C-alpha cells in the first residue's frame, strides 16, 4: 500500500501558497490567534481552528478534518491491464504506469519514473508490446529514466506541446490514441506544470485517468504555474469523469473520482467555474 503523499499540513501550506495568504493574514481572516495558526501548520490538530481556517483557504473543512485524523484511506482494487511502479527519487517516491489490452498484449507506458527497471521486467515477463510512451509532464522525477525506457521499447514518446522532454514529440489537448482495445484521450490539466496532461483511458474493467501531479489522493500537486487554473482544470476535466474512474497519480496511492469529489479538501463540495 503506497501511503498518502500529503498530510493535512501540506494541504494547508499548498492552499496558502497558491492563494498567497500569509500566516498573519490567515489568522486575521479566520479570526483566530496567530499562535493557533503556527500550531496547526506544525501538525497540532485543533478542530475549531481548522474549521475556521478551511473556508478562508477554499478547503472542505470535513475532508480536511478527516485527513488530519487519518480517517481517509482510498481503496482501489487491482484490475487486469494496469500496473503501477513506485520508485525512489532522492527523498520522495514517484509513480509510473503501464496499461495494456489483456487480449492483444499491446501496451502504453505513462512516464518512466525514477527507475524503469521494474516496468521493463513486467513488460518482458508479461510479453507486452509497448506502442506508446505518454508523458504527463516534464518534471525530472517523472522522466528520470526515460532514455532507457525509450531505448528498450522503441516506442515513440509524446508530451504536451507546452512542455518538452528529450526525444519527445508534441501533442495537443484532445489528441486520441487507440492501442489494442484501449482508447486514450489527452486532457490538458495544467497549473502544476505548464503542460500537465491527464490521459483518460477506456477499454478495461474501469476507466483510468493517468493524472501526473494534477491530483493526489486527498491532495493535489502545488499550483507552481497557476494555482487557480490547477484547481479549476482538475474540477472541470478530471472530477467530471465517471465516478468509477481510477485516478492514477504521480505520487501516492490510487484513488477514484468518487473518492476525491467527497474526500479531497481541495475539491469537496466544489464545481468548476
């Protein structure tokens, strides 16, 4: 079981940074003492402070409370045709994915992660034929072993035209692919990075959304480029997908659209604007 990427203090910090609200401003707007804000950000759970802070930051208070009390644990059953590879990159861990048609054995790799060895082993043992390598974005942890993956599979590498990666060709939003019985559509979910792509995959027991760092279970990637657009793109393009869609994030465990609509503090009770 891959642990959650973020705790409740990470969520608060990302929201504060994205909205450019200082601790002092947050204390004033939430009508709490500055020391209470410091304690909360330091990991001390205080329900009253949390419930006052959450709406100021645009966060779902109950979802944030559940995260703070370790009551949120998304559960996704394994499905045939999907594999996750969780590899270390410095002091973090990063996910890469394989999706394939169980009948034809034709496959797609999503990112390389920090080390593609486990993915290449799975490809060889399952006798898969990788037809495409689709990149969610170009941050170093997600493409660290891309040259080896590309060389070993001989598959073309594709990335959003708003970003670049060695040997990758550009694609735009709405680009569609067919690999065996899998159908894949590229959705531009930028905000964490300039060209963040989500790949919506159908043809397996459940639809998949390979989201990179757009959404994590119970959190999201920081809005490094645009926090507002990161949140809105996630709401508009990922959380409107079917509820049973399995979300495959760049960090942390698998989750579903239904889980994140209800339990993710950034999105609970919200709709796109």
